């Protein structure tokens, strides 16, 4: 069974690991220690992780051509 795992949605790392705790599974990033949602089945955990990853990347791509104003907390007006 081939499992396609998207990169980490937080740090884009491919150093991913499956954690199996008790009855559920989750995907763990080895680089930033982020964890995906805990799911009862490994496939679900992967599915949720991939969804989060795609959503994160989509969000980044949208930022370039975004029509909505972005709120930036770090910029100060002088
Ligand atoms: Zn990460």
C-alpha cells in the first residue's frame, strides 16, 4: 500500500513520523514536532494531515493575489 504524505503544513518538512498512541494514530513532524489530528485509523490520520498541508499551502499561494486586505501585526505606521 502506497501512502502519499504531504509535507508538514507548518515547516514544510518531509521528516514525518507516525505516532501510535493507544488506539489512535497521528502524524508527527520530526522537525517542528507538530502533530496532526489523532484518528482511529492510520489512513484517516494521513488524510487529515494531507488536508491540513494542502490548506496551508493553498493559503500561502493565495496571499500573493489576495484581494482581501491582510492584517499584519508586526508592521508599524510612522
Ligand atoms: Zn514541521
